[in-house]
């Protein structure tokens, strides 16, 4: 049975995905700029809303 989590790049943004139910984005992880590693807090708020 698949499980765990991975960081993946989506349109230049790093997002955490859970592998337990397919590749589902984590709703509470803070996305980050893939090149710099800096958190993108404005996107995190949009995902949480």
C-alpha cells in the first residue's frame, strides 16, 4: 500500500503531497518558491481559505 509524502514542483512552486490516497496536496503545508526555497505565505493563505 502506498504511503508517505513527497515535495513536488507545480508551476515553479514546491508543494507537499500525500501518497496515501493518490497524490493529494497537503492542505496545511506552506508552499515555497522551488528555486529559492522561500515560503510563499500568500499562497498558503489562499489554499487554507
